[in-house]
């Protein structure tokens, strides 16, 4: 566990990972280690659209007519999301790994053949 080996020192961990051309991430049961590796892989902007429709009827007891209303709304929000979530790292099996290639700027999830 690299996070434990570096004593939880963020600068040392980041320096080691940043200077590695290739890193292999195996399953980590420690939530702190899984989060540290998820941070190392990085995040991206996730755009989320939400839609809602509203319908309403208003009745006045002194009037025979009722009024109806409806409306639609759409909103888009931007969230930061992990490329590889900490819970994915924690939940990996013994034969799974993530590989980070700094040179190719890629991350791959693989099944190890043992």
C-alpha cells in the first residue's frame, strides 16, 4: 500500500506517482488509500441535465370556471466526478487492476490472468 508506505504524506505520494510512467492499482480495502489513488487518476466535468413538468388546477368556489396552469423547466449542472471512483478500487477482486499510463494519458481496467 503506497499510501501507507509514504506515511500518508501527500507530497511524497504525488511525487512518486507523478514520476512513474506506469502505475498498477490493485484493490485497496483502506478508504484513504482508495481515495488517494482515485485522486491520482483524476476527475472530469460531468454534465447533468434535469427536467421537470408542473401541472396545476385552481378552482374558486364562487366561480364556475377553474384555471389550469402548466410549466416545464430544464436545468443543467456541472459536477466533478472521479474517472475511477474510490469504491471501484475498494471493490475490485483479487484478479482485477487499473493501469495508469502517464505517457499515453490513459487508464485501463484489466482482468489479470493468474
